[in-house]
C-alpha cells in the first residue's frame, strides 16, 4: 500500500517533502513595451538635432579661425628694409676695412647691413633682395661680406649651414670678400667684380649693370 502525505486540512495531497505553504511561480508574461509620448519623442529628437548642428557649426568656426590665423601669419611676414647707406657710412668710421656694396645696391632692397665681429675680427656684412635685374639673374637674395678674418673662417661662418652654392670668395685690399646668394655662378661673378667701395660721404652703389 502506498503512503500518501497529507497536509493541512482541506489541502490537496502532495508529495512527501513538498512544502505545502509555497505556491507555484508565476510564468513570465510577454515583454512590456514602454511607449514614449509623441511630444516627448519630438523634444528628444529636437535636442539631438540641435547638438549635431552645434557640432557642425563649431567645426566650421574652428576651420575658419585656423585659416585666419595662418593667413595673418603670412601677411605679417613683411620685409623690413634697412638704410644700408647710413650703415655703410658708420662702418667706414668704425673699421679700416673696404666697405663694399653691389653696383646695383641703389635699386635693391637691403634687409640687413652693419659691422660685427667674426672670430674677433671686424666684418662688414649686408644682404639684399634683388629684383631680377641689374646683373643678379633671377630675383632672389644676395649677401656681401668683407672681413679681416681669413677665408676659411668666413666660409664657415656664412656658408656652413646655408645652401648657397656656388659663391665667390677671395681677397681684395687686404680683406676677405664673400659674395653668396640665390643667383647663379655667372651672376655672382659679375656682382663680385662690380663691388663698389663706399666713401665717407656715402657715395657708392650705382644702378648700372656691372656686366
């Protein structure tokens, strides 16, 4: 004969060891869908569109600011002209060196001029922007150096890290003379041959082509 477990009065028979006080778990129902009101959905979409629009505008503003900054830097790179003639007159009083300038210096733009010491020796140096005429070949840059230092010292001081090849260097009136720049060898040779000494009253540097 089988054994039937009995629970509380009136309760249906159960299995031995079954907790008569527990109820069967409720089976999960279908997933519930949360519906957002139409007004709130439109609000969220508007906020998202606004954020994306602001991001696009910010990117455009950043690009514009970068462009303005770059063009401003280019516009600020203005060539500053110096009065080479005044500096040459001062140099004649400061040193016994022959103060030489290109024959076409009067028609070029001087960007630097003056006397400095190179290896302890007085040195006259001037740089010019040329206009492509008056014997300089294509428009570019010409540098003139006259120094009491030897050729090796001047070459190292002015050509050591500069890509100015070819160049003209030699002796004149007991001084080392260097002519360098962006002109070709033929133009540099003409400029070197046409170097003109500056006198105490500033006379020198005509506009004639030395060739």
